[in-house]
C-alpha cells in the first residue's frame, strides 16, 4: 500500500511540474520588429476585488489607447484557446478576458453557492465594466458575450446601456424569453 501511495504521489508531483512548465501563468507580451516590448502594449494577468471577491482577468492589447472590449465567456473560460486559435482582437481593442465569479482565475471554493445568481453575475459585470472604464480612461466600453456569456451580456447591456458602445453576441442564446427581455428594454428607452 505504501508503494502505491508513493508512486501516486510521485506521479502527482511530476504532473504538477509539467503543468507549471507548460503554463507559466503569464501572458506573452507583444514584441516590436526588433523583439522589444511594443510601446503602448499591455499583456497582463491581474486580480481585482469585485463585489467583495478576488476576480482574475487577462488583459491584452497592442495599443492601450484602443477601445476596451470586455469578453464574457460561456460555460468555462476560454482564453487558453487563443494560443492555438488567435482572435486578432488585440490589434483593434484592449481585450479583457475576465474569468467570471467561480470560474478559472476567479475560482474560490469559499464562494457561497447562493451568490451564484443571475443578478449577482449582472452586478459583477457592471462593476468590472466600471473598473475598466476608470482604469483605461474611457467613457464606455464594448461588451462581447459568447454562448452562455451572451445571456448575461444581453441582460447587462439592456440594463446599463450607458456603460457600453455596443454589445456583440457570439453564439447568441436565442430563446423567445431572451428576445422579450431585449424588446421590452428597447421599448422602455424609446418612451
């Protein structure tokens, strides 16, 4: 039994070592033609306190004067896919890959399950938006939701249009009740 436990422990240590080597935990910077850090670029992994929780995000841009784009992931954070499938968004935006409450860089086993509500997710998104507006000195930002993130994104955009230039839905969830929420908020703004 001790031998099996020792072998498992060694395998776990090796696995953790390999994962640490493959994932240095730091986004790659943008080099200029000479291999130096591109002036005005940003490539960082940060944590910010949002609604009392430590939230993680990766911020990347070739020019921080570009508009800010907040990306809301679906069921799981998907920034890791950009290494194999680059989006090119960093050429035109300061892209914020925020890991929402309870996921990825924002995971904490002590998050109360009762705080995982739509209203809390909407509040978190608005607070992250306000942080980004202040940090980058913008009047508004762009909001992009993907898959499950579209449900939160469309809710936030409808409730706080003053914070966003536009909402972009990728793989938009499109049930009738989602459309009813959007249409009713548009009608309210027109009256």
